C-alpha cells in the first residue's frame, strides 16, 4: 500500500518531521524517526545526530530503535512501527529487520542512499530475516523540501 493515499500525516510522522526540522536547525541532516507501540503511542524518538555525537551510525532510525528497546526492556520491537522522514539506508534497514518492527512508514524516497525501494532493496532479498509492512510517501513532500533546502544551503556555504 502507498501511504500517499492517506488523507493526513499521522501524529508519529508529524512528530518525525518536527524532529527532522530540529536536526536541520542543529546542523544535522534533517531526518527524524519515531517508534510507535502497538497502541500507536510514541515509545521513542530521535533525530540524526552524527555530527553532534561524532558517530557515523547515529542515524535517527538507529537512535530511535535503541531508545525504544531500552524503554520497552526488549531486544525486539515486535508489534511496533517506525515512522521516519527518509527512506532508510542499508544500515538502518538492517536494524529494522533485526528489530522485527511490524511496519515501516517513510516519507521521502532516497534513490541515492535508500535500501527499501532503491539500491539493495533489503526487504526483497531472499536472505531477509523479517519483512515489515512498508508504507511510503506520507509527509513525503514536506520531508523532501526540508532535505532539498538543507543540502542547498550546504552547497551555498550556509552551514
């Protein structure tokens, strides 16, 4: 299913977009992620923090997954959903697989670095251990514009 057919952005995706805006304001690539529990309540959230943490693995998805596991006291997030503003990269898609997330919602596609609908298409591989339900496009235009603006400013020397 393509989430573009949904009329409104979900509360978790709206929060992820807010986190992406905060990341951009802090000089980080504008990506936000939210883990929602089986009841839809937000369990954990994070924004990209690679620069602040000096850690190339500090992607929003990984930070949110780690925080959700800590909050729930579990090594798996079965029944939980991840809402993220950009199509996950191979590293994050691998973490989503291992966390056994129920659903993945992502806003903007990433033809260059994504690993869900682009590149390695991790969840379509026969060696994939777990395939979440995938919904794309919800909040896609807002996320894509935020990303374009951030990287345009970088090219122009604004950050």
